[in-house]
C-alpha cells in the first residue's frame, strides 16, 4: 500500500496517509479537527481546506464556488489523496478543541444552586475512618467481618458487599496501619459496596466528577464530596462532532462496530482530558477521585457506554435501555482510580434523556404546586411541562441550527462568535463577540438578534424573505438568492464577509418554529394556556447569551410576562452534580423519570398545524404575540 505525506502548512504538521484515503479522515486521525456537521457526507460545506500542491481527486461540489475551486479550495471529506499534499486550513474550517476561556464564570452563572441544599450531603462514594479492635482468641472474626461490624454500628440498615480486589491485600494493609483505616463505600444497586480500604485517616480527600455529555459540548466539574464545593469547571467540544453535528448522523455512524468504537473513543477522550486537566489544576490526586456522575441525552449515553444506538432512529424508536446501572469506571475505559464507580441519570424515552431529568431535579418542577416548563434549547430541544402532580415531556425536532450548524457562517458559542447584534435605522450594524475577539462567525443568540433586528428594520418580511426594495450595500444577491452582510471582510477575523443568507433564515425559522410549536402542543395536550405557566426555565449554554425580548419577538418563545422566565444555565450538569453529592438526590432522579409521560409529537393531531402556523415571524396568529409590533 502506497503511503504519502500530507503537510499542513499553517499548523506546521505532517502526517502519513495511504493512497485513496479521504483527507478529512486523515486529518482527524492526526488530531486536527475540522468542522464537519454532516459527518463527512459532503453536504454541509464546512470542512473546506486549501490544497496548495500535490495530487488528489475531488468530486465537484455546488458548495464550492468556481472561483474558490481555482484557488485549490475543496471539501476535505471529498478530497481523495493520490500523492504528497501541502494543505492549508482556513480559520473558519477549524474546530477549536481548546477549553473555552470563559467557562468558569459565564457557563455556571445561571445554574440553580439553592436546591442542592435541600438534599443532605450523602455522596455516591463516602469515606469512613474507623479504628478496629485487634483480633483476639475471643474476638476471632475475619478482617472483612471486623470492618463490616464496625461500619454497621455507624450506618443503619446496611447491605454491605465487597469486591475481590478490595480484600486481596487487606490483611497486611490493616496490620501495617495498626488497624486504623479508612473504608471507601459506594452506593450501588440498592446496597453499599466496600470499594477499597485505605491506611490511616484519608476522609478529607474525597472527590468526584459530574459530567454533562452534550451533543455539542462535554462539560465536567470537579467536586469536593465532603463540602459540595465546585473546585473547577471545564468545557470541551464533543470530539464526536467530526462524525456529525446532530444525533441522527452519529447514530448512523455508530450503527456498525467500527463507527461505534470511534464515537465512543472520541467522548472517552473528552472525559479523560477534562479529568486530567482539572485534577492537575486543582492539585487533586487521581487516586482520591472515586465517583463520577453523568447526564446526557439518550443517544449520548448509548455512545458513552458503547451500546448500539441503531434502533433509536428506527420505528418504533426504541433505545436499548433508558436506565443505566452504577458500574465500575474501569468498564468504560476511563483513566481514573480503578476502584471508582460511575452513575448515570436515567432517561424517560428515546428523545427525552437523563439531561432533562437532571434539569427537572435541579429546577424542582417535580415538587412544585405551580405548573412550570423547562426548555433545554440546544442541539436537541427537550421540553418538560408539569408540577408535582403530573409531568409530560417531549423533544422538538429543532435541529442544530441554534448551535451554528447548517448555516453559512454559523458557529458554536466560542471566542470570536457574534452573540449580540444591533442594526440602526440607517442599517449600520454593531456586533458583540464572545471574548471581544474579531468576528469569526455567528452563534445562536447572535442569529436571534439578527432576525429580530432585520424584522424591526423591514429588511425581511414575516415569511423570512429579504425585502427586495431595500437599497443597501449590505443587502445583495448571491449565487442562489439574497444575503445580508453582518460584518465586512476588513472587520472580520476570517478575511471574508460574514453574512446571513435567505437559506439560513429558512433553517432558523424552522428551528424556532419546532421549539415554539412543541411548547404549544404540550399545553394543548393538557388543555392549558401560556398564562397558566408560572415559571419557564430556559436551560442550556445557549441560554447564557439569549436575549429574551428578541427570542419572543421572532416567535421562538411564548409572549408572556417576562418575570416568568428564568435562565438556569446547564441544568443537566446541575442534576448530575446533585446526584453525585447526595444519593438521596440520585434516588429522587430515579423517581422523576417514572413520573414523566413521554409525548410523541408526531402522533399528536394538532402538532403539525401548530408547526406550520409557527413558520412565520413571529407567527401566523399575531394575536399570540401582543407585545410584538411589526
């Protein structure tokens, strides 16, 4: 088999590649991650690279303009290597995998912490220091029984088990420690397991990790299990994104053993990276980390545990399981203390997972007298409506548009992403970016601002089409239809104009319509109105930057009293953390999922009517949005 060298000029890297390999796969294996929202199918146009020299073949794509093709620009997923190559990766194609610089303050500011105090500190793994009486002829029970006897004297109604690995070298260790030891106990399957025994008193060093495994990002927090203190937070882009930006694309990729292994390995790498980074930063020994708690949607949990997800996308859409047992972390291949255990928040159904159960736990919907709504607006729009008497949940087929995928200059909420936009009467544009960096693209909250501002300035009509009578250098015709220049080339950080196209608006219109119509369909299901909702919790990283007035103006969210809305940040992560620090909270999560009735919107008789009616700005029935003046 012939091998060639691919040199990435602007990253000063060189990698080996077999003849016939596609360039995207070669770059991924070398740790160079490109935007590839479609998973390498050649339909998103995000993985553009410039081939400066060398032999290759590539199918022509309508996503590459003829002028760009002459410059050597191709889609990496469609470029087949036939010789040595020199490649340059444009800034807009690179998928940053560094930690997001603003995560510690911005990402956690909306998380509800007050409810955590309602559950006692009783972590998934706890440490108990004991001083054992030395064996005698009269007290000649085994070492394990001696430990169990002492533990049972402190904990009532205890069913205690032990691993072989925890007792193999127990005899020598407890004698070397003069029978003064710390027993590490883990709550597992309704009983308490003796995970290991440590010499001396190590009770002050007991740590755990809480993870939200999102489709777009993986977020981890290192927690002191004795105090609930959050020692640090890290966010990384989910490395699975190179195989597709949405869950359906990843399910397709993961439906064979090779693809499943790639997706599983990618997210395990994310987790390992965060664990190593945070423990080093916080000066915590990996040996003192005994517990990990995870929350995520159903697809992410299947891929995390290397469970075939194929049937999630095939009628009648049945996951392998919605409830996952507490397991040894080593079974997952996590590089952590071999005695550590991992738990997972249960899900409700195929598209309502442990992330939304964690949100219900964190927001307290399950014990509220008033009717509340939780909307987790991310790559998947998951919604729960209810109170302590009843809860129903569903998922909106919103797609990943609000995460920046499928849009000409869409990007995730990272440094350089436009997250705030105002347009003056004279059509001058002012933008704000995350990190105050030069604009590189537009994230979800930025697009909502743009839509709102364009509607107010009559740049677009209610159906999302550009007003052709507007005369401005910012409104122009492209190869297909029309576009609006948000940032001109000289002011951008990517060396080209940043625009929003008519196709982008159509995608965003469908996404906002899916979320709004899902909310209304659930209300119709229980014969309630928007006015009956006493609290609307907006969850997800997206909510950190969302302008609620603008979101209502375009018809994404119901037009109701603004005091009803509350941003709760990453409620999935909050739920995972609560279940980590208190096994009572974990038990509550296992009650919550049983009390949420899943509603399949596709089978709801009025859902499609609601959806079609929502495909205007803000809505075909303007009476639903009394505060919106157009």
